[in-house]
């Protein structure tokens, strides 16, 4: 009985747990104002079903167990987006499109990453299923930003990526093996290696950084206009944000965006090294093999809380032993957090109170 | 890809998932007003550690798996109270007493019961650690009732039980084996069997039902005053509730109260057969073997939602294609849920809207 927890698992104590609940309520509350309705899939489901909807290999990182009832393997979800996609494709398959859904819940992973050792996390997000247009992506990015602002997060930045850009540029030019080599060298920012394949891809390495500058570079290499629709699209999303947040572009960034189609984005907040959320366009799989376009974002509570959200001051009003029930009720109705003495010997100090009640008067301590 | 879920697992769709989130926010919000601060333990922890804090056999019903990092067995929590007790005893062990904590989270069980086949549930509750006095229990019961009222639940009833009553009555009179037989026969309401052990326990079978009548029966059999302090205590709790809810007493009820010490209670709501929550007094185990008194309650979201909470009407305002960003923002600030057309062809009907905007005017559909 050491009270120790496994690596990657932690207790959230007061006031951080209160702050996490507040964050979640504000993000979901904001998404709801835009018509996103909450869904709540179960913590576990059939592993093979979940596997078809997770990005490649996702189910290998899930806790799996044999269900004594069905005698089949169940998996604890390592990600909520796949389950929301399942709901949209099956039980809400006949709902008119687009469907706007939001969610919050625990996810569990067998292994943490070097960047983020957490294995039990709270994922909060919103998904728009049925469209992956510029208008749809603009709305989703806008909801994410406003929700974070509503939760009190400042100094937001968005890093956009174009996950299929290299494939699109190279279409018909490179064989699959060379394309894969090119992508690896772009990831490694290996200019010599990239030039050895084709010097025309070299500017991609340079086309990363502040949004406008990176876009100008990308436009300059898009001689055949293969990228025009993507570049126009991402420009329109950026304009719709109207200077609310700092924007960067890292057009060949693939890491963690294997699941995304034409657009991906990471959300950052001032003073937090890790990304606080991410999103992009993707497809939802239907029974008959049909793929439906979608766009969404997810936030992870822990890095968001690292922005200092959890440091609000507590106000607690001590009710001395014998305070009338009615008096406490009146004070709570006024918004006070009241802490009642349950024994005559109890004190405001022992109850970590900031205020106390004496002859009907409230005194700050 | 059938979209089917394992038995005992279910998706919560709109508007039930929104209602569940609202319920949780109101219950926790109300507990917070009484000074209960939120904690959020992780979904899984070391199985052997959890086992010492769960009621007998509890960990056998938990999903367990080998953690590849620690090479030890972890368990997904089947109950949150044990984790809250761990936090109170370890990381918050030096916090002045009583400690008031609240929580909400997913729990997972390998097997459902006949009465409740659900295996993935959302548990919401509050615990007061450091006291199990009448004053402490009264506060906890009061918070539970007010929180349910605040969440819109009506027709509440509380069924009290005195889990250690039979043991107390029989102290020094019966050997352990006979006591166990007596308890089984009382559970089965087997009057003949009870009389065969000792006719004096017969009135216990009768002393169940409406609170005042049951109490009078219990007082009549408490010739030696062995029960006086318990009966006075439960009477004072009942008086403190001041007619807010219907009260019953089932003094020998043991089922599900194996964990409780002198007091247990079940919460019921009009029109819902299953109990919507339960609570009582118990002890929290400390490192050095010391036991600390505590009292708390837990609610389960599903039966609470069965009270019809999830049937509130949705109001959704359609913003025709091209509506100015600023106009949507103003309407959301007024509290409207807005659903923006993302294509010129989109309609209020397709977006399940109740209202639409036309030339700046809102029209009900």
C-alpha cells in the first residue's frame, strides 16, 4: 500500500481536477453553441471492430482482454475519434449530413511516447462528419480556437500541415519506393538526399515557418498548379481566422497525421512545449466500404492544464458549528462555497477556508 | 463492421449524452458549493494496491492486464470510491480532517448483475473522509438530495439500512456460525427459520417499510438499549431532511452494503425501478493499518437518466449560407445554438433546426 501509481498514470488533485472539469465544460459548451451535440461511446468495444477504424496499428497500443460474456476480445479505446466515426457511420448513419458531434472521455494506451509519457488521458473534441471542405475545416478550427479562448487559454498558435502534399506533387513522377524515400528525407530535412532524388522538391524543406512566407515559397514551386486548390483552401482557412492566433505552416510534416487527408493542424499555447491539441480532415468508413469525408479536432486535458489554468484561487467560507441550515443555503445561493463545521472544535484554518461567518457577517481571513 | 457493442456496453447519443454531461455538472457543481473539491484518479492502477481498498472480491470483477512497462498487473477500476479513499489516505493524508472530495468517471466491470447488466458505467459521487458522525452523514445525504433536485430529479426516496445492526444485537448472544445463519434467514425474510434461532429477532423482519413505523418497531425490540445510539442517529438524520424526500427503513438489508459500517442508504426516484445511487459510512485504510471513518454517496448516470432527464427539447437556429461571422457570434452570445450552412444547398430541415434566420429575423419552424 504505497499509493504509487504506474508510470504514465496520475491522480489529479484539487484544484487541478476542478480546473480540468471546467476546461471540459467550457470546450464542450462552446462546441454545443455551434450545434455540435455530445455523444458518449463506451470505454471498451470489440477489438476487431475498433481496429478497422483506428489508424494503422492503433489497436496494438490498446489494452485488450477476453470478455467472459461474449468470449471475444475487447479493447479499451486508445482514441475516441474512431468511436465517434463508428457512431456517425452506423447508429447515426441515416442522420442528415453534415453531422456535428462532440465528446469527452478517458482513453488508455499501453505505451506512452517519449514526448508524452502519459498513458491514461482525457480527450475532448468535436467532429463534423459529411464534409471536409474549406468551409467545414474553417468552422472546426474556429470552434477549437474559440473554445480554448473561452476556457481562458491565451497565446494560441496553429501549425498547419498538408499531409498529402508530397504525394500530390509527385503523382506520376516517382515510383512508390522512391516516393517513400523522398518522404523520409523530407522528414529528416535532408537537403542533399532530397536533391539527389529531384532538386524540384528542395524548396519544400524551406517552405516551413511563418504562414505567409511558407505559402509564398510553396506557390513558387507549384509550377504545374497541382497544388493550387489545396493552397487556396488553406489560405482561405487562414484568412477566416482573421489574426486571432499565430499561424505557421510545416507542409511536409507527417508525424501523427497518417490518418489525415488534405489538411492537418496542431494547436499550441504560449509557455507549453507540447501541442495541446490537433485535428484535420479524414474519412469515416461505412459498412459498404464507402468513405465519407470528415474534419475534427481533439484536445488533451493535461497539456492544456499545463498552461496554468489550474491555479485559480479558491474561496471557501467557513460556517461555524451550529450555523442554521437556512443561512448556509442563502450563502450558497449567492455563490459562496460553504464549508460547515461538523464538530464544535472545527476551525476555518483546518478547513482551509478563506472567509468565515461571525454573527451573520462575512470576514476575510 | 456491424457497429454492434458487447453486452453491457452502449453508446449514449444526443440528446442523452448532453443530458448526462449536464447531470454530472450539476451534481458536482452542487457538491462543490458544500466545499467538496474534485479529484480525478486514473482509469487503471496496480491491481494488488486497488484490491486492498475494494470491498471483498471487488478486484475479481475488474479487467486486469499485464503492464508492459512495469511488468505488473494493472486493473481498470470497477469502482471509484476505493481510489478516492487511496488519495485521501496517501497523497492527501496530511490534509486536515475532514477532507471533502467529489469525483466523476468511468468504471468498468467484467460481469453485470441480473438487476443491472451494464458493465461500463459513469459513477458520480462525493466523499467526506475523517468523520462518520450523524452530522457528517446528514451533510452527505443532504448534498446528494440537493444535487439530484438541482439536476431536475423529482420524487426522490431514501431507503436507509443499518448494516451492522444484526451483529450489534447478537453480540455475545450467538456464535459466528449461528449469526451467519440468522443473517441469511433475515435476508430471505424466513420467519420460521429466524424464530428457530431466537424469537427475539422476529420483529426485525417486520421492522421494514415507512421510516417512522419501522423505527417504532425497532425501538420496541431494543430492550437492552444496545441499538439506542444507532437509532437516535438515524432519527436525527431523518429529521434533518425535514420532509424533502420519502423515507423508508430496511434495517437488515445487507446486499451491496458489505462495505458499510453503521449506516447505509439507497436513493430511488419516481418511475425508476433500479436504485439511482447509494451511500453510507465506511472506513478508509491507512498505510499503518489505521482505519479512518468516512461517509459518502455515489450515483450512476444511467438509472438517473432513466428518470426522463434526457428528453429536454433541442433549440437549434439555422444560419443560411453566407451569414456573416459577426451575426452568428452575436446570436451565440445571446445563448442561441447556431448551425451554419456550409453549402448553399443546406437547409434548416436537414440540420434538424427548430428556428431559422432570414434577413436578420428569427423564425420558428
